[in-house]
C-alpha cells in the first residue's frame, strides 16, 4: 500500500494545469476517468491514474464545479430505515479487506472483477468480467441470474485463462452464491466488497456503464444472442 501511495504522489506532482485542462475537456465529452487514464497511457503521454482524476472531480464539485455531472453513476442510495442489510451475507464469503495489496496496485495480470447486468423484467442477464490491469472485458449472456447459470458463464469465460488467474472480486448478489465452487474450479481466490461500496469494483462498474450505452436499463436481452452481443458491444 505504501508503494502504491508513493507512486500516486509522484504522478500527481507532475500533472500540469495544462494537462488538467485537457482532462477536463475529455470529461466534458463524457469520457470516464478509467478511459482517460488508459488512453493517456496508450498514447505514451504522462500517466494520470483514474484515482487522481476522481479526486480532481471531487475537489471540483466541492468548489461548485460540474465535472461530476459527466460521470455515469449519479444515483445516491437511499437509507432504508428499519430494514436489515440484505447484501453481503453469502456463506463463507471472504472480505475485500483480506485481498492482497498488490491487486490495488495493478502490477500484474489476473485479477478480475465480476458483475451482472439485468435485462427487462429480470428475465435474462449479462455476466460481465473485467481484468483490472489490462482492462480486458469479457461478457456472456445467461437466461437468468441464477447462481448455477452465472457459475457456468464465469467458468466458460475464464477457464482458458487459468494459467494467469489470481483473484476474483464480485458484488454481494446471490447470483455469486457458488463463489467457492468457482474459486476451486479456477484455482483462484474469491473476494467480496463491503455492501453498497461499488467503488471497490470500479473497473467492472465502468464496464457496465459502457455496456449500458448500447443496452439501456430495461433493454430486452432475449432478442440478442452471444455473437450479436459481442458485435454490438465490441
């Protein structure tokens, strides 16, 4: 963690006002912080981590700016008075707090984030996976978000990559109830974030935002089959 902090501090010190102005332009065009960070890296420009861009947006918001309005996720969770927390209670789940620090540093391949995107009427879903370092994204359609079908989809996507697979981090939904079976089959460690802490899986949340641009909330996935899904998203 200390190494990550030192690296981020070093990077932030060399970000010039001119570069922040350029980043603001990209944010204004609805680029996500993750997209901007990756694009700068691919263009061999001075690196700016997506974490620092989020911090910049937060400071801008505190000073009355509107950069935050270009982020995909704007909803605030309403507090449920008198209700028990229903997520984060999967049997034998391991907290993200126990996940190796190297995962946050993104210094290796093989650390994946998992989620599901629900279709119209909760009839079908897309299982989405994102590798944290390369940002490689894999998707698969399932008839329901039942744990058995989600497990089959995850294994189908990741079994060819087990040689370089280390960790999996999903949300706390019941569709990942077979996390132990998945971890055993892939020889990987499976972790869960704190309830309603979507930022702890920021890469896959961003991927889902990109997918939603093609398949808005309430979209009927029944009319799309795997090859057509890949064409539409890819």
